[in-house]
C-alpha cells in the first residue's frame, strides 16, 4: 500500500468540499463543506504521518479537530444570530454590500 | 489484500458520501451523508496505522460536531421556506464541481509525481494513545495550549454573538 | 565741447525731455485740469517748453558737429560714444556704442532739424488736447529712439532703436485711444512691423553664426562689414534679404506696407515726423548702413530694387484714388520709399539717401501743411468737403503747393533733383524696367499731387460752412511750415546734376562712407542723363497738368475721372485688395486657430488624459461585477486563484 | 534558579498578553459596579501599554537568554526546543499590535458605546486578538503560528459580530467567517503537503529540509506551497483572494476596520515572512514568481476597484489591497536574501502602512460620523489635517511614512532584479492618485451638505489621532534625518526592520 | 566636511520657521511676520548675491552628514543657475504676501511661506533624493492654496494639475530608484549626490539611459509645461488666488526648466544632445500654441496663463538649443519672466477688481479712467513682448540666437512667437484699456501710493535689467559657459582659447 490512494481520496474529498462551497447557498451546507475539507486535510496529515512514521501528523489532526470545533461554535453562533434577525439560512440574502 | 479491498471500499464510500453531501438539498440529509463520509475516513485512518485518530474521528466529529450542527438545525426549528432556495443548484454544482475538478486534477498531478514507495511497517505502538499522548503533551504542548486559548476565544465570541440582550 | 559730448547731448537731450514730460504726463493724467478751447494749460506750457527744448538742443548740437565735421579731413569725420557693455552673447559683446559718421550725421540732422520743427508745430496743433503732455512724451521718446537707431554701431543697439521707434509709433497712432479703430491701427502697425523685425532678427542671427567659426562673432556693424566680404554669395544674399525683410516692414514695402495708410489715425504731426520724414526711412538707412553686405549680394540688391519699383508703382496708383487728404500723402510716402529702395537697388546708396533727405523735407512739409488745412477745418480730412481754401490760408496754401510740387518732382525743387538722380541711377544700373516704372510713377505722382492741390485749394468751396470758418493757425505752426518750405525748395542745390551745371556735394559728403566710386562715378555720358531728365520733366509736367485740369474746375469729382475706369479705380482705391488678401491668408487662419483649432486641440489633449483614466475606470467597473456581494462568488474567485497557483506549482514542479 | 527564571524574561510580553486576555474573561462577569465598559477599557489599555513597553524595552536592552544573531544587533531567544521564539521580529510585531490596539481602543470603545454593544467582551476580544498576534510572532512552528492566526481571526469574528443589531455587521461577519474558514482549510491543506514534503512543520526543520530537498519531493512541496500561498493571500487580502475585505471593512465599525486593515494584515504578513522567508527560504526561487504575480494582480485589481468607489471606507479597503501588492513586491524582492535590504524595506513598509492606516481610519471615523467628508477642513481643521497627512502617506508623498516605505520597497525591487514589478508599482502609484486626490479634494474643497452633527470625539481619540499621524510624519521625516537634529524616527524603524530581517536566518 | 550654516541654509530654514510662527499668530500679525520673513529672505538673497563670485562652481556650499540611511552627505549651495531664482523666489514671496491683502487668515500666509521654502529647497539641494522630497512637498502648498482659497472652479482646475504633476514626478521617482539601486549595487551604500550619480549612470546601456532621461524630462516637462503637457495650466492659473499665481507662474514653472538644466541634461548628456532637436521642436510648438491660445482667450487671466505657457516655451527652447547663447538667454529669461509675469498678473488682478470682471468683453477704455494702471500695464506688456531696453528682450534675443545655432528653422518658427506675442499682448491691451469707456464703467480709484509701492519696484527692475542685464548675466555666464561644454566635448578645445574671458 502506498500513499497515492489515500492522498487521491483526500484530494477528491477536498475538491468536492470546495465545489460544494462555491455552489451551495444553505449556510449549514457550507459549514459541512468546510468540515469535509478539514477532514480531507486530516487524511493527508495521517497519510504523510504513515509515510514519515512521524506522530506530528496525528497530533496535528487532533488539534485540527479542536480547531474545527471552535470554528463550528463561532459559526453556529453566527447562524443563530443571523437567523434571529432575518429568519433565513440562505447566504445569498446577505449581499447588500457589493461592488 | 484485505487492506486493498478495504481501501477501495472505504474510498468509494467516502467519495460517494461526499458527493451525496453536497447534492442533498436539505441540511439534515447532508449531515447524514457527512457522517457516512467521516466513518469511512475513520476506517482509512485505521488502515493508515492511526487508531487513536480513527477513534477520535468518530467520537468527536461524528459524535460532537455533527451532533451540534444537527442540534442547531433542530433548535432553530427551520421551516421549509426558511431554507435556502437552492434554485439552479444543479447548474451551480456543475460549475463548482467542474472548477473543483480542475483543482483535483492539479492536486492529482502533484500527488502522482510522488515516488510510489510502499509504506515501511510502523513501529509498535505507532499511533496508539500512549505515543500520541506523549507527543501531544511533551513536544506539542505549545500548540495544544494555543488551541485551548482558541477554544476560549471561540466561546467568548460565540457567547457574545448569540446571547440575547441582557438589558 | 568735444565731439563725444556733442553726441551725448544729441542723444540724451530728447531722452531727458521725454523723462520730464513723462513725469508731467503721469501727474496730469491724475490731476485733470479742464481744457478750454485751443489754449495751453500751465502744465502744457511747461511740457511744450521742455518738449521743444529737448530736440532743439539736439539740433544745435548736431549742427555744431556737422560744421565741425565740414572743417575736418574726410577720414576724421567720425565720433564715437562708448557707454559700456549692454550684454554678452556667447563670446561676443553687445556694447552701448554710438557713432556718428557722415551717413549717420545726415540722418541725425534730418531727425533733429525736421523733428524740432514738427515738435514746434505740434505745440500749436495739439493745443487744447487733454493728453498734451503724453503726446510730447512719446514724441520726445521717439526722437531719442530714432537717434539711437541712426547712431548705433551695433546691430542689436540699432534694433533697440528700431523697436523703440516702433513702440512710439504704436502709442502715437493710437494716441486717441478712446476710438477703438485708432488704437487698432496702432496695433496693426506694431504687429506688421514685428513680422519685418523677425526677418531682421534672423538676418542678424545668420550673420552672427556665420562669424562664429572664425572665433570673432559679433554684431558690430564695422566688424560685420569687414566680415561679410568673406561670406559665400548665397549666404550673403540670404542674410541681405532677411535684413531687408526688416526694412520692408519698417519702410512699408509691398506687401508689408498695409500698416502705413492706417497709421494716419494718429495726429498729423505724428504722420509728418514718423510716417514720412524719419521712422519709415529707417529701413532705407539700415540697408545703406549695411552696404558692404549688399554689395556682396547683387541678387539681393536686384530684389530690393525690383520690390522698390513695384511698391512705388502700386502705391502711386492707390494714391491717385484716395479722397482722404492724409491717406493720399501716406500712399505717396509708400511710393517714395519704393523710389528710395529703387535707388539703393541700383547700387546708388548716396542717391537713395539723398532722396530720403529731400523727401524728409517736402513730405514733412506736405503733411504739416495738410495738417494745417485739417486744423483750419476743425479736423475735417475728406477732400470732398474742401476746396477754395487758397484765399483763406495765405501761408499754408503756398506751402502746400510747394510741397506738392516738390513731391511731384517739378524742377528745380528738391524732389525733382533726387528723383531724377534715382532714374539716372536706374538707367546706369542697366535696369530699363525700373526706369520705365520710375517714369510712370513720376507721372502719377505729379497727377495725384496736383489733383490734391486742385481739390483742396482751388475752385469754390464744396462745404461752404466749413470753409467759411477756416482760419490760419498760429505762429508755432506757420513758422515750421515756412522753414520746411525753404528746405524743400533749397535742398536740391546740394546735389544739382552735373549736366545742369551743379556739384554733387551730397554724394561727396557720403563718399567716405560708401565706396569711393560708385554710380556717380560713372557719369560717362551727360547726354543720356540730359535726355532722361528731359523725359522725366515732360512726364511730370503732363501728369501735373492732367491732375490739375481734371480737378481744378468747380464740381470736379473726387472719384474716378473717367467712367470706364471705375472698376479699376475702385480696386486702386482699396489698395488693390492687399489688405483683404493678407487678412484672408494670415489673419483669419490665426484667428481661427486661436478661437477654434488650438482650443480644440487642448480639449482633445485633456480629453485623452481623462480618457485614459476613464478607460481604466471602465475596466474597474467590469471587475466590479465580480464583487457581487455573494460570498460564494468570492469563494469562486479564490478557488480560481488556487487552481492557477496549483497548476503553476504542478507545471513548474518537475524541475 | 533566579538566573533560570530570568532567562524566561523575554517571554514576558507574550505571557502578559495571554494572561491579560484570560484575566479579562474573569473581569467580564465580575465587574458590574460603576462603569464596567470603562473598567474593561482601562484593563485592555493597561495590558497593551505594558506589552508595548515591555517589547520596546526588550528590543532596546536585550536581556539574558537573547542570543545575538549576525552583526546587526539582532537577537533571538528560543524556548521549549524551538516551539517558542522571541526575537527582534516578534518583539516588533508585539509592539506594533499593542500599539495598534491602543490606538484603536478609544475609537472602538466610543463606537461601541454609540452602538451599545460593549459589554466587556469587546475589550476582552481585542486583548485576545493581540495575544493571538503575539503567538504568531513567537511561534517557532508553522502550525502554532497558524493557530495564532486563528485566534486573531476568531477574535475578530467576535468583535465584528458583537455589533449584532446592525445588518451590515451581520453580513460582514458571516462573509468573513465563511470565507475565513474556507481559506483556513486551504492553508491547512498546504501545510499538510508541506508536512508531507519535509516531515515536519517546525520552521527550523522546514528551513533545513527545504534547503536540501530531494527532487522527488519537490512536487509535493510545490503543491503545499501553492495552497499555503493561496491561504496567506487570503489572510493578507491579496487579489484575487481579497474580495471579502471590502465588504468586511465596510460592514464593521470604522475603528475595527482600522484594526483589521493594520494589525491583522501586518500579523498575517509577519506569518508569511516566517513561513516563506525563513521556513521556505530554500525554495525561494519557486515562490518568488507566485508572490510577484499576486503582487501584480493585487496592484492592478485593487486600483481598478478603488477607482470607482464612492464610500471612502470601501475605497480604503481596495486601496489596502493595492498596498498589500506593494508589500508583496517587498516580499518577492526579499526572496532568497532575508538579511538584505528588501526585508528591511518590507518591514519598514509594514510599519509605515500600519501607522498610516491607523491614523487614516481614526480620522475617517471622526469625520464620517460628523456629517460627510465634504469640506471637513472647515469644520474639523485639525482632524482633517491629520487625515490629509495619512492620505498623503498612502499616496507616498515625501516626508510621510508612506514615502519612506514605498521608496525603500521600490528601490529594493529594482535592486533585486524585479524592475518590471517596481515599474508596475510606480505606475500603480500614479493610478492610485485618481482616487486619493478626490478624497483630498473632498476634504479640502468640498461643499458640506446636510446637517452637521457635533459628535465631538473624546480626548482619547484626539490623542490617538495625534499620535498616529504624528508617527506618520516622524517616521517619514527620517528621510531628512540630517545631522541628528531631525527626528531620527525612520532610523530606529529601519534599524529594527533590519534586525527583524536578520533573525529570519539561523 | 565643510561648513554647515552658510547663507543658503539660512535661506532654506527661514521660510519654514516663519511658516510655523505665522501659523500660530493671529491673521494681522501673521501677515506682518510673513512679510518680515520674506524681507529677511530677500536680504539673505542680496547678501548672497554680494558674496557671489562670478565662477562656474557651486558656492556657499554647506555639507550636512546624513544618518546613513539614504546617503552620505547632503550638499547645499548656489551657483549661477540657482542664484537669481532664489532671490526671485524671495522677492516673489514678499510680493505675494503684500498683495495677499489683510483679509487672508494666518494659515494662508503660512502656506505661502511653505511654498517659498520648498521651492528654495528645490533650488538649493544637490542631492537627488532630497531634491525629490522638496519637489513633491512644493506641490502641497500649491494644492492647498488652490483648493482652499481658489475661485469656484478650483476643484476642476486642481485635478489635472495635481494628477499630471504627480504622475510626472513619479516617473522621476522611478528613475531615482533605479539610479539609487545602481549606486547601491556598485558601492554598497546609498548615494544620491548629483555629482556621484553622474558617474554611476555612465555604465548603463543606451536604452536604460534613454528611458531614464525620458522619465526625468517627463517630470520636468509637466512643470514647465512643455507641449502637450500644458492642458492643466490655464485652469490652475486662472482659479488660484493671486498670491499663489504669482508663485506658480513666477517661480514654480521655472523649476521645471531648472530641473532640466540641473538634473536631466547633466546626468544624460548624450541623450540631451540626441533629443534636443525634438524637445526644441516641442518648445517651439508650445510657444506658438500658447501664443495662439492667448490670442483667442476671452478672460484676462487666461490670456496671461497662456502667455506664461508660451514664454516658458522660450526658456525651454533656449535650453534645448544647447548653445551658450541659448542657455544664457534661458537663464536670463527665467528671472526676467518671473518679474514680468508677476507684474502682469498683479496689474490684471487690480484691473479686474476695478472692472468687476475678468471677462475681456466687459472691459474697455480703462486707459481713460485709470491712466496710471494703464501705463503700468502697457509698460509690463511691452516688457513681456520683448521690447528692447526692457528685460524681456535680451533673454529672448539670446534664446533665438541660440536656437538658430541649433537650427535656423527653430529660430524662424520660434521667432513667429515674437510676432504673435506682440499681437496677443497688444490685443489684450486694446480690449482692456482702449476704446470707449464701457458701461458699467470701471469703479474705484486709480492705483494709488500703496499699489505703486508694489508695482514701481517691479517696473523699475524691468527697465534696469533691460539696460543692464549684465547685473544678472555676468553672474550666470561662467556657469553656463562651463555647462555648455559638457554637450560639445569636441568643441570645448576649440572654443576655449578664443574665449574673451
């Protein structure tokens, strides 16, 4: 087993996450796309840890998970705040500042 | 051989799950698909000699973060009309995934250029809780502390934004 | 008193008068004392005293100098006044160096003598004018500038005088500035002269740079005279023609003559002094002064003579048709200046200068007596309302006749002598056409001179009321008339032709300046000269008779005497439409570009500058479409950037 | 024991900031008596002042444990096996961040009071942001630095989001957060590949590994490089990763915009310097063209966008994209020679940019809330004058800090063989006149319309404006630092900048 | 190391200190202070003229050590090129303060002083970077004076002025960067001293030198302005307040030609020689274009603005002729035109004040109602038209003479400017002063003692320098003689022995 396969999977997941992020309007979908991207990054870290036999990758993954949690917390707080004001989950609604 | 079959299956599940996630119109559907992806990725971690990470992946991600998201979706009691009008989602997805496909091709080309040396066998205990824990608290104490600070900031920010007016 | 001191007096007495009068003029401009009739205010009396005294002192000094010169050897008739350096150019100096030699002295004598008389005349003529002090300031200043012009040893200093007389002319033509047309006439005079001045400047530049390789660059006339003989002939010709263009402007040669008739807008003494006797002859003087150059450039001389002949003829035809008394004389002046250049063109410099000399007297007399007529008629200038003045003006009338006769070239008046000399010179220069034109012009000159005499003096009055109140002017005006009349009659004696038993004193006087033996030296055949003289007298007599007889009878028309000629007559009256042609060819394009073309060009430039910014701003608006406010579009832009970076990385990764 | 403790003294500013932030959290719920906002503001001010004083003091008089680096007087102290590093650059960043926080604090507090969203969290989050900056400055590890950046980012999300009742602020925080997370993921991806290429994310190992990279791993390193550069480009707001900045700058209250445009951007730049100039010094040839391209695109796009803006804040946002381009010019010029003139130029530019924009946004805040900018010169002559100084500095007018920075960066670009980029930068400066000058004209010659509110700025705001615009001139006047009787501000800045560059290499 | 506090340094410091003082005083006192300062500046200038030796090199040199950040030593000094421009700056500054009137606030005077001070800086420093600093700073007072105290069109007028000027100077900045980087690469230290840079750039290839020369010329051409970069000029000159116009057209424009002489041509002599015919052609086009525009202009200030443009074309023509005669003429004309243009703008402003309009169609017959003002105007206009005996002539004569040395065509077409110059000036006088008195008649008294105190010294100097240009020219000539040899290396041997000096 070599690192190509997991890396390609990670690349595919990352790309799908990115593609979803630029396409979706639902704020939850966007958050989940970001989670997907972070997961794919974790996969890359773990793969290279396996390659180098270095645990730094594993540690990093754990910290990224915490980071994801922190971001999710703030993001959800924002979503709640916005939903209170505008009663919508559509990101495209928030486009009054432009050009 | 088993590794290879598992690799293929898990990879396929992850990718299909991911596609399902971005294409589901309702966030709850997406969340379910994401859980599937995460479990598949946990399997891949296990294959890559990272048992602790694999377990934490299921516990923290599948358990905590996604639960939080689903919880908020429920909490907000979103009615159907509050959901984003994902009109023309297909077109946008097509566009987005096409460009993302270009990204994938680039990444894949870069990955392809890495020499395909097979993995060396891992030393005993690699990726286990003892080894990772030691690394985490000895060599990576600083980032760990910073993450704690980060979580504190997140809480302060979240509370500041989401709390109702006290006055 | 040494010569240098005399020269200083000649130059600076008029200047001092101008300065004093200028101060008085400034004062009187502010403290206005109303003028009653033709009387002098106290301040005007002071001005008149100073204003006449200045040129008078110069005149006395000039005559002292002249008498002193007469008693000297020919080679010692020279004096210089050095007032230091004006400025340096490259390695050369321009010095305040004034020099009087035989030629300059002739000019100085004309300027001071005739000038003083005209100043005196002006006291009477301008009496009662609000701007009396101003008038005398300019007149004195003009005298100074003219004296600088004729005594300068450096071409640049000469140019100072040249422009100085120009600006005084401008100010005096526009003296009655409240009449916009009169002020505009001054403007026209100055600008047209500037065109000529440009030629003069360019000629100076050419001469300067032609001397630079020798390491002795200078615009000192003496140094130049020594230098020009070494020039190649084409170069010398070009320089000569360029300098002559300056003379064309100043001396009103076709086609730069158009300003002179308009210059009659100024008061009549101005016309007499500046536009007849002195300033307009500056071009003649300058060419004569630069004679070594012109000797070295025969083609330029031929050009000068031909243009002079053309000018003489054209101006004479126009003069025949004018009905404004001053304009007739003005065109006559143009014509006579053409004569002078014809003389110069024939290589007979002293003859040209001699005609200048006699012309100064009789033309000044002509103008002044015309001025007296105008004065008598309260400013009326149209001959159509004159007539029958002979009996009213017992001094002016004869003076007017003498002037006209001298102008016509009636023997033995001075005009006859000088004109005859020019015709003879033309013949000796092998220029039969010049001779023919000269004769024709002489006839026409006689025609219009006597036409004018007839219209003004003879017959019954056309405007009874006007003529009834005509009166002779005071002594300040009549005395100059008398003295100038003496000059106009007697000046011919100085150059009475050999064949008529005379001596060429004038040419002899100028010989140290010009080459020792020239046209006058080759009087090989007195018989031919006599025939020429007889012919010219005959032509003149015919012209005078026709002019008199056609107009002396009561009710004679002032227009075309012969109906079939009416069309041509009209063209002549309008100066052959030279003015209009130049207006179309030069003035209108400039005005058009100043009003439309040039501002449009600037508009375009500004527009282009703005266009660059505007185009970029358009591009910016195009970009702004992407800044849609939608987060996913921003993410898309980031993704695109990422794709490019990754592609770049992959493509350059395999080094 | 005393000696050993003393060696940890260089960590004092970092520790002070982190502890100060945590202390603020304790204060938030406890201070309910009197004027809690004021108390919290004082707390934040005291923490930042202490950090500023400590950092400057440590720079002026290095203590035990700070080893000299090179001959420029630079020094470095490293702890926990290199996980934390305190050197000239980190001290500079901490000084700048605390100073920046101090200077925006009066305006921010005033704005929060007007919008009634100051409830202690605001001041606490500001200190957290500075603490995050300090972590970025002291991180010896790329991932730690990244986490520091995230601390800053999350604090800013909070700061922007606290202004809950304003729709524009809501929109701003949403966009900022979504795109920020997106960019973080990209940056993380890049770090993962860098990890894959070198086996470590510690800056020291990265440096060592990238200097002797086997060709086989070059491809994966390039992938990482591309993603890292993209992520950094988002953080510093370089085109085409800049689009969030205009909306976020517009949506936030002006003092906060000032903080984001200055401290946050400078922090991201310091992180980029650490990663690219120090960690990836060995592959400078590879990232220099990327950075150059980003610089060029930023200058062009920023200018074209700024030209059409009517809102001065948005205009300044796009203009700060252009300035990012200039800084990237300096970064590109510094590639391969971190101890040279270019790094010094870049750091000087960062400082100049920071003080200029602090002054600019502070003045804009005061002028904007008292009616429009038009003809402000007649109503608020001193504040307008300070504003003019900062706009002139943005233009790059001599004797202002902006000129000093531009001058050094552009000539460094010429010196580094990036003449085309320098020419482009100068052309961009010309183009930038088309929007800076109208701003000047509005202030000087505009006809004021509408009602003029007299929201007098607080004294502290006056002080902040005076200090920041004064610094612009003091630093800028350094170009005339003749014979010592002129203010040698620029000289100090240049010296510190040079030392900051020197510590990027071992 | 040399001296540090020579006269030029005091001339540089005085305006800045005075500006700071004036800014803090009440308006009346500020005006007095400003006037006193400018009087002091003029006194310093006079002292400098007295102590000036008629030699080519830089004099009263002060050397200041810089802190090593941007160079080694900063030199300040005067030579034949800058001497009288400095004095003219002081004189015009005084004039500006005097004509500013009592109604202006203190800051106005402070800005005027700053304007004078920055221009003095431009003229004094011999270091390219510091030159650039002053060059840019100079724009600031101009901008502020225009924007705060200009007339209603001021914004429209200022935009192109400032943008074009700044674009030009950024081009110069690019060249400065490149030269500085070159010096740094060669020696390891920054050095912007002009003499040092002249040695540095010789190693550049022809292309690089061409571009650098073009950049410098662009910066200076904007200020002169050289055709076709003049489109900012009329609006700026017409909407600026009178004291600012005096400084703008009187001195700032000359700093463009000064820059060409001081910086662009000595650094790149081959390019200067190669380009001079084209630049001279642009100058000639400018002369004619400006004159034609002045002829057609309908506003008295516009006429004078275009006239200024046209006259600056003369100066440029003299410079680009690269002959001793032309450059001498240009130097002389720089000072002469400062005098004349200031006088004309002031007199025209007084006339407009009395007429209540600047539109020429509203003027007429002023010579009858205001004879002294008219006399002063005619006098100044004649000086402007280059009447011999007044100060415009010698400069123009020398310039045209030099132009013939470059090409007879330059002299011919440039010379047409003499004709057109007379035409537009007299046409201006015609419309303002002559003809019947218009309705409404011009009001107010004729100029009185106070105005005469301003105008008479100017007119007297026009006459003085017309008759004795040597007072100026003798100081400049050694400089220009030595200067011109740089461009004719072959001729230098030939010309030297025949020199009369």
